[in-house]
C-alpha cells in the first residue's frame, strides 16, 4: 500500500479541530450519549496523536502511523500505573491531566484503538479521493 505524502497544513488544521472537539467533549459532556461522555475524549486524544505522528512524519505509511500512534498512546496509558509525587503533581494540573491522564484503564486502550482506526480509515479515504481527483484531471 503506497501512501501519498500528507499535507502538513491540512494536518495542522485537523489537529486543531480535534483538540477543540476533545475539549468540547469534556466541557459539554452532558449533551453526549452516556457511552461517549468519557470515551469520546479518549478516542479524540488518540486521533490527535495519530494526526501529530502524520504531521511530524508526512511520508510514513498509514499503517505505520497508526502503529506509532497506538504505541505512544499505550505507553502513555501504562505510564498512569506509575505514581510518584512529582508526576502526580503534574497530573493534578489541567494540562498535565489532559496529556498524561490519571489512572490506568483497559477501556481507554480500546478508546485509543477506535480513535486511531477512525483516523487511519479517514486518511485512506482522503488519499483515495485525492488520487481520484488527480487521475480525473490528467484524463481531461
């Protein structure tokens, strides 16, 4: 599977949009269905990681981007098992809690996988549409 090179400007915009959606899912969680009230934010966090990996490595294939994003997300989740005063002080801040989380959960791992799978699927559709548009232009 050959991956088209990602547009960094598109990915910057997408990262910003996902951050806004993620923060909104925490702030206005009461408007979401019960299952999404916590899980949406975790899936969006992992989607943001997927997009950041793609932004930083635009030539990396989609499967590798997803694998790196999942490895990073899993490492972050497993790091939540470790508790020491210095890291718990960071986690007690808003930014620290958003980035590092606070407690390990297997459900979060599933949320991450869903968010990353969504990103990988959307990226493949995006690449396909770009390729088709380019093919139609050259066929004219």
